[in-house]
C-alpha cells in the first residue's frame, strides 16, 4: 500500500513540478522581425542585379549575411555578382563557402566556370566532374566539362561528355560544339558525319514545326436530313381470272 502511494506521489510531482523542456528552439520576437526584413533585402538584391547595380546588390547581400552568416544562397548569389564583375578570387571564395554550407551542384559548376575563365583547366574539369556526380541530368554541365577536358588534351572524354549532353537534350547547339571539337582536331571524317547529323536534325525540326503550324481543318457540322416518310408499299397486282385458270390447267 505504501509503495502504491509513493508511486502516485512521484507521478504527481513529475507532471506538475518538473518543467517541460522542448527540444525545438523557441522563436524569439527578434527572429520574427527578421523575416520581413530579409525578404526586403532579397528583393533589393535581385532588382539591383537585374538593373546592373553591383554595389547596391553587394550591399544588400552582405547585409543578409550579417543577419545570417550561414546563408548558402546569399554566398552563391554574391559569388555570381563577383564573377560578373571579374573579381574571380572573391567569387571562388564565396562559391566555396556556399559549397561547404550546402553541398550542391550549382556552386561547384560556378567554381568550374571561373576556373575555366581563368585558365585553370584541370581544376575546372574536377569541379564540373563533381557537379555532374551530384546532378547528372543537366546538359550544360557536360558541355562545360567537355570544354575543360579539351583544354587539358582529353579529347575522347570531351566527345563522350558532349554525346551525353546530346542524349539528354538533342539540339543543334550541342552538335555544333561537337563539330567545333572535331574541327580543332582536324578529324575530317567526323566533321562530315557531324554536319550530316546537324542537317538531319534541322530537317526533322522543320518538318515538326510545319506540322505544328499547319492549320487544322474544322469539320462542318451538318444537320442530318430528316428521312422522308416511307411510302406505303404497292399492293401486289391482282391476278386475272384467265391467268388463274391457265395456271390451274398447267
């Protein structure tokens, strides 16, 4: 009996006196106030980039990072801004920070583009390769990868990359990249073959477009004619008495 009373007392004490600690962090009023301010800063940064006002965009993005120093999207956008202004060192730093915060293909691809622009082709190829491992369904990544591979003398791998890009999105743009690669190598046979592929694809696209733009014939709705009233069937001709007698005789 005493044990039962002690258990009930312990349960009562646990429920009403021990504080309930939540594992989720509480949202403070300061955090609540930051949300509209952050949206305003993002809008300001995007409009400034569209209007080609880099200083204004940079200021907005840096302010975002002041509030949220682990904002990978802000670092990535800042890297794009620096790359456009040809501040490549700062751009690479921003992309690398963004990559460390959020392992995504876009940051790696952007780093590869800067390395490609600055002549660091091996680093560019490595960055593009890593981006493809994370996201291998984007044709643009294979095109950029092919450019880096060609620069370091790996022509066969570059061709494979372009063929993969073409399989994902068969366009004449990709075939022209492939043609340029063959022309740079002086590969006459494949130059002619690739030109044929371009002509065939263009011809096929032209036929598809003509078919899509061809006006459709609208069927004219005709009211079905009301069938005429059926005339009563004519009565069978009466057999004359003379014919009837002859039939009987026969």
